[in-house]
């Protein structure tokens, strides 16, 4: 059967009415706060990615040819706000096994140089490389350096050993790599390491600071004025500590304004003055460059008179059987010849090896 079909329509003259509910139409506003938050989060994430990439690039800035060289500084410069230049165009290198003295009067730029070496401040120009790795703030290669630059900051209520253990724990490295026994033996603290630091003399505190710098037996140790505040016996002890450490085949860089200490402790020296390098080399070579000569003779008075008679010779001084003189440009052989002509027997002749003379000649009397 066919389906039924029904047709429905409004009656003529009528209208369809739809019920209307009164009200106000309100649109949904844009989520500005949420969008800003998302944007900030994305920006922070992008910045973190870029920073991590930059750090990875810096960490891989390595010169393989310098992988065995403890320290190379090239064209180093540090200029502060206001235009003051603390270090300018400084370049030198330190080879394995050397004890290098960074020597200069107060204000020469020594501490600023060491702070840049440790990544504590950023150079204005130039580069510092440690075992080939470029130094930047937080560079991984800094873990291969032991340092005493910014002060020790020991906790006085703890013993020396507890201070060292606390410091090493803060590095996050395993205890077996600390080499506590070796560091304490070289530093020569003995049983005092078990006492509270508040009972230590200044010399003991300095030696504890050196022991802290030696933890892990770093290949390079950097010390800023380690003998400050020490009396002569303590200075002698500190000198022996540094020599014992260098005897292990490692490298030490020590800044000082004490000429005698650098001369007796260091194998090499870099002389700084007003932020610049003025001389570098072996201590003996630099000391011999002072222009003075020493003669061991049988008649010091006659020798002194003969030397004073030579043109250009100054500062003739008698010290026992030795006669010292500044020959200026006169060759030492001519000085010997003059003594022989005067009937003086010369038993020994050579440079007057005094670092103080060379230092004053380089930097003047301002130091």
C-alpha cells in the first residue's frame, strides 16, 4: 500500500509567533592573561635553550695544542666603568712543573688577573686558557684548579678537618678523589687539623687554606698573597709547603709583592706594573739582568778603587771579600781586566743575582 501523505499549513490570515525571552547578549572576551603567561613561558624556555647552547659552545672552546699547558694568557685586558684599566695587554704562559711568581707593587693588577683566571670576573678583552680550555664563568675546567684568591671563609666552630670535609662535599665530587691525607701532609698541619679553627694562628689558617686549595690534588694551584699577615717563621713554612707541592710535578701560580719570597720560592717570575707586563722569565735570569756584577777578590779596597775609576761604573759596594758594582754598559770582562791591571787577584766574577735590583730597575721606586 502507498504511504499516507499529509499536508499541513497555517490557516489563511494567521501568523506564527515565536516566544522571545528578554536578556543581554554577552560575548566571550579574549584570554589576555593566559596568552601573556604562555608567551612569557615560551620566552623563558627559548632563553634557557639559547643559554645552554652558548655554554656548550664555550665548554667546547678548546685548543688541542695547549692540552698539556697549564696556563696561557693572551692579550688580557680589564677595564672598569669610568675608564679605569686594571690590566692591559697581558700575555704570558706557565709550563708544567713551574712555580711562577706574579710579582708587582700593590695596585699592579695581580689580584684582578687571578680573579679573571678563576672566572670570578669577565675580561674586557683577551683570552685565558687552562689546559687548552677557554676560561669563562663556571667553565668545567675550573675543577682542575685549586685556588686561594677570595679568602678562606672557614667556620670557626668547626675543626680544620671538618671545614675541609664540608668544602669538599659542596663540590659534589666523591670523597675518594679528595686526597685528604696527601693534602694535609703537604700542608704540614699535623694534629692541629683536629682543633677548632677559632684556636688557629694566622699562619695555621693560611696553611689550612692552602690545604683546601690542594684538595683533589689539582694540576694547577693559584694563590693570591698566601704569606700576607705571616711572621718570618710562618713565611718559611709556607715556602716549604709550596715547594713540596711543586715537587709532585704540579704547577703553582702565586702572586706576591715580597721580592725575597718570590726569589726563594719561585722558578719563574712575571713582573707587572700598572696593569702591564714589564718582564718575564726564570728568576735567575731576571735577577742577573739587574746590571750589577759581583767580584770575589783578595783586596776588596783596591778592587773598589779600581772599579770606581772606570767610566760609567756606579754603586760600588764592599761586602766582606766581595765587591759589588753596577757596570752599566761596560762588559764584565773589562771590569775583570781593570782589576787585574790594578794588581787585584780575582777569584770569582759574575752577575749580582738580586731580584730586588732587577725589580726596582723595571718598575722604579714607586713600589
